[in-house]
C-alpha cells in the first residue's frame, strides 16, 4: 500500500507529519481522519483496502485539530493573512546565540498561541504557549526548507561530483547511484541559493553532505534487495523512477511556493 504525498509536499514543502485533521483521496472519495499522521495513514489504508484501491493521496490542506482535552481551537486565517503576518515578522527577525548554536529568532509580539499555531505550523498547544510566553519563535533548521536564488550551476555540479567521487570514493554501498546522489545534492544547492550563507564554501559543502546523507538513509532499506527487481521497468524504486519522482516533486514545490524567499526560508 502506498501513500502519495506529492501534492502535500508541493503545497507545504515538507513530508506530512504531526497531529491534525488529515485528508486522503481514496479513489473518487475523500476521507478525513483526525490524529497523528502515521495513525491517520493506517486508517486510510484500511479504507482503501475495503474499496479495492492500492494507493491513497494525501491532500495538501491539513486542518489543525485541537489536541488533548483543551477546547481551544486554532484561529481561522486566510493564506493572504498568513503571508502578510509572515512578511511583517520576518522583517524583524534576528540572529541569536544559544550556547554554541546560532539560530534565527522571529519576535511574535502579542500574538496568541492559536495564531502562532497557524502562522508557524506549530502542532503542539504547549509549544505554542511557550513561544507566546518567551516572545519569539526559533526557526527550526531541521526542517527541509527552500530559499531560491541565483546560483552557479557549474560550481554546484563540481562540488557535488568532488564530494561523491573523491570524498566518498570507494566508500559507497553497491546499491547507491552516484549520478542520483549528485543530482540530489545539486537540487539542494538550488533550493538554498538565496540563503546569505551560500556565499561561503563551507555551507555549500554542508548542504551537499546533508543531501547525500539523506539519500543514503532513504535508500538504505534496499541494500539486501535484488538489483534486477529494483531496476526493472515500472519498479517504484528504479533509477529512472527515482529521478523522475524527485524532479516532479521539486517542480511542484517551486510552482506552489509563490512567496518571497524569506518566507520560504522560514
């Protein structure tokens, strides 16, 4: 059973996770399930099995739902309102040091916890209340984010190839595809082209290393599978299919993210 998250990634720029009211397209029917994504997906799979379907599509618009027994609900705001608030808050963003870590913080002013949940996509009410109490939101750099801008493509390929063939030469598992790894690394550099830190080579190498590490982690489960079965025509994990899916996802994400680069970075 497969859950197609392409539409959700194109609209939100990340994989689905967390608590909410999840929408699933099962055949010609639409179903909504409230709860953690992993549990909601299992419920959608059960519905699909009863309908004779082999895949479900995760709808892009996740509705926040109240957690625990707190009757408080997130406020309803349009995309235009959210974008205006983000633009205003990002203009006030600043960099602070937390021990040895440097993070970008965004002042939230007198925003309520319910507004913070919607604007910053915070799934926990407790976390939202803590953000409102301390007065600022810390940008989570562990999330996959985009900040498109100008980038030297030839240099990007040169760095990616050096890392794959020189830095990791002889250390790659037999199932890894060097060309796919290079393409993913270059794609990540394009995503972060507008980040001011891209002016330094160290950050570029860090982005390449991160992209390659995620590629290996994502495909590690195929280490003991039959190579002929993986690369067979129509295989979900074939080399061509992986490249096609990655390209299609990136195109949808770039098309859907019609916002300012700083909005994408947040």
